[in-house]
């Protein structure tokens, strides 16, 4: 595997920052630099966040789905926000302690499900029964 140079930190910060709410800018940046897809920004103290992580806690399904469709690595937090009950149940069955894990900025799994709105209500109900 060929080693590439590190991405420009300003570009990573711009990508992750915009993934909180600006789909058009996310598309522009990803077209400019496809390696941003799974790039992570450290907000400090090990608070790492990807574009998908940003979209997930903000409830931005449009951005999350765009990133996933382009190959972003999904996780339990994005699955919770997107209302993917089977995925969340499978992960928690295998790793029950993840119920209390924290996503970017220390945001809980339940908060990610709440951000998903009505489409994630089954996930939210499931998580509440486990708490």
C-alpha cells in the first residue's frame, strides 16, 4: 500500500465542520479530495470526529446517507440516527457495554437516536428499554 501525504488539516477541519449541516459544501469538498471521506478531525483532547460522525449527531440524514453511499465507514452512532434497529441490536447484542459509549463531543447513543427523529423512534425506544 502506497503511503500518501497527510491531508491538509484546514481541509479536514472544513469538511468535518461543514458535515454538521452543509450538504452542498460537503459534496464540493469530497469532489475536491475524495480522501476526506473517512478523515477525522481532533477537536482537542482526543475528541475525534468524521464527517459521518458530525452528520449523525446533528440528525443530518441527507449528509449521512450521501457519505455512506460514497463509502464512509458506518458505526453504531450513525445506525442509531438513521433508525437502523437491526444493526443497533446486533452490535449491542455482541457488545452490550457500547450502550454507554460516547460519540464525538461525548454525545450519547440515545442522543444520536433522538436526532434521527420519527424514523429513528424504534431505535430510541429500544435503547430506552436497555437504560
